[in-house]
């Protein structure tokens, strides 16, 4: 399984607890070709990881991991929460030029707070909150300095926890809005992440759902990354093989990684 997992959190994030060196050794043992590490950089006070980014500590962790890399590719990334709102502040804490890739993530919508948990879903109709999420994702992908769009469709996690139906298809409900996001990714050469962490949750699907990935390909999009969103045991590198199969089924034969903020493709066949 020569996959590069482009979304792996280390114990440098407040919500994750495995050291980078341990994860890298584990990746080698499982036959991964590489690991793209990310640390949460959240400057949104609503976020659990708010203020938890320590640039120096994270750098040291990755240096320690690299010493034991034994041929497994190590890539340095950060996951910036709502970068379109906090970019100036983020740039003060992290020097983007020191990273291989910057992942932009929308965990909260402007008016309604975090969409990860059940609490956000009583404020308005689910359709309205999803629409807000997609439109704010467009704002993010058209303005923020980022290489990868994380978990587009993450709202299903909070919806499922709130007992709401997640079996809808946003390419039917909001076709123009979804196309606008995918078009912005293609135009700005931002990769679409296929995040496999939803496969183990109630909603049992990737973020984004397969029809969004299919639509992205139909529109000419090729830059896909695979990411497990690993945080802790027992869900280390979970779902990557299923994600890879899904990509092959949709017609992708390559996925992407980023080195020094430059995209590079590799075969997933
Ligand atoms: Zn995230
Ligand atoms: Zn993450």
C-alpha cells in the first residue's frame, strides 16, 4: 500500500497523543510510502485546539521523527482552522515557507460556531447550515494561502451526532455552490483531500462523499490527497486502503503530495 497519508496529527496537537517518531515507525511497518504530518493551528476561540500550536515544539518533534525515518517520506504540514479569517494571525505564529504544505480547514461557520459536534445543528435548518458551510468554504478556497482543502463535508460528523439524516447528496442539493468550490480548487491548484476518518464514524463515508469526488474529476480536477486524520489509537491510518479503492473506482490512478509547497503526483495503482 504505497500511499502517502497527508493528514496525520502528532502529540503536538492538544487533541492527539502519539509522537511523530512513533507514527513514522508505524507507517514504515504498515508499508506507507510517507506521512504528511499536520499540527492544528487554530486561532478561533471556539475551537478546542485554540492557541495550542507550538511552532518550536512541533519542529523538534519532526526532527526527532526524521532521525528515525528509514526511508519513509516525512512531510511537514499544518492544518490551519478558518485560514480566511485568521491568516494574518496564523502567519505570525507559523512561517508558511518552512512547511511542505498548508492545509486549510473549516471547522466552524461564521454565524453558528463549530459544526463538528451536535450543538451547532439546532440554530437553523440543516440545509441552511450546510449552505453556509459550503459558501464559507468557497470564501476560504478563493482567498486563503493553502495547498490542500481538508475534509470538505465534515458537517456530516456533527449532523450524525445530532441524530440527523446524512444520506443526502450535496451535488444534488447545492450543485452550483459545490461546483464553485471545486472550480476554485482547480483554478488555484489547491488539492482536494479525501479524508477517510468519516468511514469509522456513524456517517460511514469519506469527506467529501464519493459524488463530490466524482464531480471534481468530471470538472477536470486531478489533485487529490488521501488523509486518515489520525489523532490517536485505535484509529491510526484508518481507512486509507478503502479511500484508495474509491479513488481507483472513480478513475484516479494518481494521488498527490506536496514538497516545499509544490504538488507532486504518485501512483496509487
Ligand atoms: Zn480538521
Ligand atoms: Zn485534522
